[in-house]
């Protein structure tokens, strides 16, 4: 499968915190932590677990730019 | 200024392509290219240019996770 | 590849309109037209063309509900 | 009221799961399940309930395209 | 029609700039300018024009918070 | 720090409701209530509290327009 989203950052799951409906998955991408807020169901269906190799996927229209 | 968006990835602008209203800014983040689709006005107001140090900023609810 | 986005609607590309940076892809999903606003680069990289079978993929946090 | 969001898919609510702040509403759209992640307050204010006819509304810039 | 999006800010259209596929609509909300990036098709279908009374509608999961 | 997001509405925090992972922050912007759905961690890191002066920040591609 290929997807139109332009950004896929390779990393490793370092933490998963499930809430009542929404989970926060932390991914170590080259030493930076990227947090994904996804459904609990997605965590289960993908079988996400700490240590797993994953990609953080982001649509370009959801990326902002900041300058100091 | 501090913002609630959890993800700020440090990088360098490597390309800016302005369209008629929307611009695509490519940022090299540790060797991965992150594309931001933002308004032309934002490009001008921030004075974005190739070689500049910036952050790619992403709200956690806009990050997905993929597995192979 | 599997992705955390919960919604993947099967359809067929019925129109592609490229702008200067952003393209609009219209997908017929069971008789309803779904419009995706994606980058021109994604259209090219996926080799999108009219008549092609694709999925419209949407993160749950981007779906709203309306009532009459 | 008319809204700029291009995509409105007609369906029926098949499940509502309220979390502590965020609810997941599942909508049957022609046999495909679409999940909307919305606030508990929206569920209450719209009076959403299983069996109800609703639309899943999605802005075009939030739709991605995938190919096999 | 009622929609789950929590935020609807009443204002007046002060500028519309159409690009090749994407338009920028500027709305004066109590003296602050809110910019909406929507499709040209939406501008036409809603018959948007300068001086018109509209609402800027935003899903809560797309709102961030910043502090000085 | 300056950010590409075009919309920053000045307001005051009037309510914070933390869920298990996601918090809802209500901001009074000139008498209109704007709800932001952000992570609990962001609420803590920014030290958000009722009465505080903040901005609600929104990317233009996340703003829709509605007409009566």
C-alpha cells in the first residue's frame, strides 16, 4: 500500500498510554520524541508495543513551520 | 511563546515552492525530508528561505502510525 | 503496510485537477463523490489516474457529524 | 446552513462510545464503517443516538488517497 | 443542520483570493482576521463574497493553545 | 518564536477539563467560547489555568466557512 501523505518518519515506539478512548503513542525518531494521538482501537489492531519499529505518518497540510 | 502542539522537529529549509495561494516548504530533519503545506503569506511573513534553521511543528492529533 | 487511520473508503478516481501546488482528486465512493486535496507530488508519485481503484483514507479525529 | 467542507457522507449511527472527554461515533455509510472522534459535548448537544440518520462531514484537506 | 464542530465564530468576509485550486477567505471576527483555506469550489457553491456574514467553523481537535 | 499558522485569537481560559489523555480547554475570545482539544501533557507543560491570557492558534487549512 502507498499513501498520499508526504511525511513518514521512521522510529521506534517508546511509550503507549491508553486513555478511555484515545491513546498517546510516543515514537523516538532519531532522538526526538514524536507523539501520536490515535484511537485505542488502532493501537490494538496494529498490535503496537514498546520497542516496535514504526513510521509516524503526517499529511503535509498538517505541518506548520516555526522560526526562533 | 510556547505552544500546546507536542511535536517540534528541528531542521533546515531545503526547498520552497510557492503556488498561487499555497506554498510547499521542504525541511531536512536529520536526513528525512518533511514537507509543510502552508500559505504564501506565512512564507513571506516568516521570511522563510533556503538554508534557514526552522522547526516543523505538528499537533499530536495529526500524527498517524504505520507498521510494515 | 497498515496505518492507524480508522477510515478507508474504497472507490474509483473520477477526476483529477492539478493546481500550481495542490491537486483535487475526486473519488466515487458508492455513488458519493469524495474530494481529496493533496499535493501534486503525491498525485505523480502514486501515478493517480481517472478510473483507478483507490481508497480515501481519513483519520477519525478529522471526521465531524452533522444532523439535519 | 451550508458549509464549505466538500464531503458529507450519509449514514446511520451504529455505535457511540463515550470516553472521559472524547467520544467515538461509528457511522454505517453504505456498509462501510466510518469512525468520528468528537467531543462528548457534541454527542450530547446533537442528541446523537444509535439508529439516527446523520452525515459524516470531512474537509477535503483531511482526505488522503492510498493505492494497493 | 447542526454540526459537531464546537467552534463557530461569527464574522464578515473581508477578502477572497482564489488560487488555481485553493482559495483564501479572510473573515473579520470582532476585529481579528481569521483566514480559511478552502477549495475554489466551496467559494463558488456557497456564493461567498466580500461583505457577507458567515461563520468560521473549527473542530476542537484543530485548535492549539499558546502562551507568551 | 513565530509560527506559520495564520490565526491566533487572544482570549482568557475559562475552563479546563482533563480526561484520561485528552483535555478540553475553553477560551473566552471576545465573548465567544473557543474549545481546544489538546493533550493533558500540554496543559501541564504550559501551566494552563483558569483566568490565564492565551491565544487560540489555528492553521488556515483547518478553518471552514458556513453560511446561514
